[in-house]
C-alpha cells in the first residue's frame, strides 16, 4: 500500500482530527503528538520558530504554540487546544507556513 493511501486511510479512520499531519522524509506525525522525530525536526533546528514567524497568527498564539511544542513543558493537549481555538484562516496560514518551510501537510511521500 503506498504511503499517500495509507495517510488517507489513517485520516479517515481517526475521523475528524484535532490538528494536522506534518510530514518530512517519508514520515509524518500529527502536530502536537509529542513524537520525538517531530520535536527533532522543529525545535533544535529552529524550524518551529521560523514556521510560526511566517504564520499569520497573533504573537501570543505564536509564543504559546512554540512553548507547547518546544519547551521543557511540552504539551500536545495545549498544542491541540490552541490549534482548535484558531479561526479557519489562521489554521490555514499555519499549515501553509509549514509547507513553505519544506514540510508536507496531511501527506507522507
């Protein structure tokens, strides 16, 4: 089964997901999942700060998301809560910012 089909099946089987799938190098994880590879992609590399700076979000939301993703007090529940509280246009802006910085959204290649 190819990876794109597998991703679609995963999305369908989980119903309405709380965040979105962030993919890179043939792997993907839901934003806020707490997966160690996702943390390694985003935090030590500085990508989280770059992505959030490029997203059209209020500064308080950017700071809160960064903290929930990259601080020693990381929290997937906080990431999910923040994401779900964003209006649709800001959710889209965040996804596009990830995409502009080399991440696949809702697909795994």
